[in-house]
């Protein structure tokens, strides 16, 4: 019997836990061809941002938990890098699998390439073309440390080609000549897999006493929005005004970091209005099934999250993006999303237009729901 391929999945934040669920399902269907170890850095350690996703998605508990926690970028990344290096020095893993663009991704990429352990990067090739974003630096570094570059879209493939990565498939993949594979999006895999379960098990709409789809879902978590008092007040002021103008419920699952910064930086009168206005719901972070229920039922999504942008597209919902750029350019090009930054007038204009007109019918761009299976097959082929 062939020796199984030993994968080490490194995760640390909510989106990575969700992406790893897709890979875990694909691995389970392969019997003993892959041995899959999950390492959780502890970047997200709050129950509502981490543990609940393992429970809901049926992911095995992390085999290794570093418990790094939060902190400044350099400090947090350094702790992860040192701890991941210790794990890799045991020589128990053949490939490190990394997801997305967090500090956990960056630390895993640096530790692996310096110890000559091949890296497979899921969500490779994404670019916002804004290096002021920590995520942009993380994804670029990881891509250029990787042996396998698993791209969710054609745009991601094109980005890598422009950076000098060869698309030639007629060679054994190495870190100097990586293999680029357009495989589809593992988040699309998950959304399709769990949509029916969310309909039967999610309770958030009943708890909020929302009937039907007459509500707006909003999320705010990026530090350039949460840590800047002008931007934070502009965004939440626009959300409150949208609620008042359109007489539509607003649901905001509040990230722990966002809650902390709201307490510190929001105008007290605005915070009081948000907290007491009927139909404006500030709620704890939503679990994955509840989030799918919210996304698939909302009339409109307003967010600064890359993952939520995509999930809105999966469910054919219009999306107002609270950023000046996005790594998911296809969404804007297809007319399903609009970039508005933190400008209240633009937020309101885009939101009101989408609420009035909806979105055009968009072609599928994220694959067919079998991305994780293609990833596993490619890694096994590369043994």
C-alpha cells in the first residue's frame, strides 16, 4: 500500500477554518491516500470566531493548537513563525497547505520555504493592488513561496502570469517553478454544501423576528475602517441613515475587534441610536450556518470582508463594498458589487440603487463546487 501524502493545514482565522472544512471533506473521501493534520495558530481564539465553526462544519478538532492569540502584526507573526518551524522540524509532513491571506498564512509560508517543505496555497493569485493592506503583502509573499498555486478564478491566474509565474504544466512543480491550477473556489464548495443545512438549522432570523428577505446584512471588521474614527462613524452613520430612509431592517454581526473600537471611537449619540433604534440589530458574531442564512435571505449585503463579498455573489445578492479596492474584481466588473469606500453618500447611493434595481444575472466564475477535490487530486499526483 502506498504511503499516504501527509498534509499540514495551517489555519488561524474564521475564513480559513471554513476553507479547511472543504479540504477535510475531500480528504475523507480519499480513504488512506492522504493523512491530514490541522494546525490552528490561535489567531482567532474567541469561541464565536473559531470554535463554533469547527462544531458547525464538522471539522475534526485541531491536532495542534499554538494559542498565539492577538497582538501587533510583527509580534503575532513572529510567534507563529517560531512555533510552526518547531512543528516542521519534526519532519512529519510532506506539504503545508495554506489558505487565503492572514498572518497565519504568512508565517506558515516563511517557515515552510526556509525548511524546504513544499507549500500549497489555496486562493492564490488574488490581488487588490494596494500594499497598504496587510493581506496584500501576505498573499503576495505566500504565492512566491509556493510550489502549488490553486487559483479560484481566471483573473487570479492572469495576475500570477503578469508577475512572471509560468503557466506551463509540463514539469514537476517546485518552489522555483510552481504549478498554477485554476481549481475553483473552496468557499463556493462550502456554501453549496451547507446551504440546505442552513435552511433547516439556522435560527438567527427567527431570533431577530425577521420574516422574509426585507433586511440588509452589514459587516465591518478591517482595521482601516474600525481603527479610524472618521471612517467608523461615517460607515455606521450611513447604515443608520439607510435604515431610516428605506425603513428596512439592518443586521450587523459585530466582530469582537469592531465592538471594542465602537466602544472607543463611535460618537456616543450615534452609538446610542444604533443600540436603541428598533429594526437596527447589533448582534454577536454569526456562526457559519447563521451567516449563510443571513446572506442567502438578505436583499442587500454591505461589507468590507472579501469572503462575504463572494458569498453574496454565490447567493445572487447585491453587495456594497466598504473599501476602495477589492481582490474580487469580477464582482464589480459583472455589476453585482460596487466599491464605495467609507463615503456615506456613495454608500447610500449604491445601497438605494441595489435595493431598487437588484442585480444583473451573473455568469458563474467560481467553479462548480468541487475545488477541494481537484486540489487533493493535484497534490496526490505530485507525490
